[in-house]
C-alpha cells in the first residue's frame, strides 16, 4: 500500500528529452516523465522496470530495476 518513486537521470543529451517508463510484460508506457510514481503498491506491481530516454535522434535504455513488493 506504500508509494515508490523511480527516477531516471541522463548523463548527456542534446535537444529536448522525452522519457518513457516500461514494466516487463506490460504493453503501454507507464509514464512519460523523468520520474514514475507508483502509488498504493501491491503484489501485481512487482517486476522489472526500465526507463527509455530519447533526444529525437537516439534512444537510451536504462538497466532493468527489479522491484519486489512484499
């Protein structure tokens, strides 16, 4: 039932950046900002989360972050 905030930071980039959050096995993006707030966590929120960042020319993908809800 607690909340969790995931943040995505970028070392370098040019132009406006766009963010996209994804969880393994889910279709549509979960969010489109530099942070993702998961509210009222439950068992179904466990999984691997990734952030994708694009500057219009290239896309960078974060390492997966494993989230386990007990």
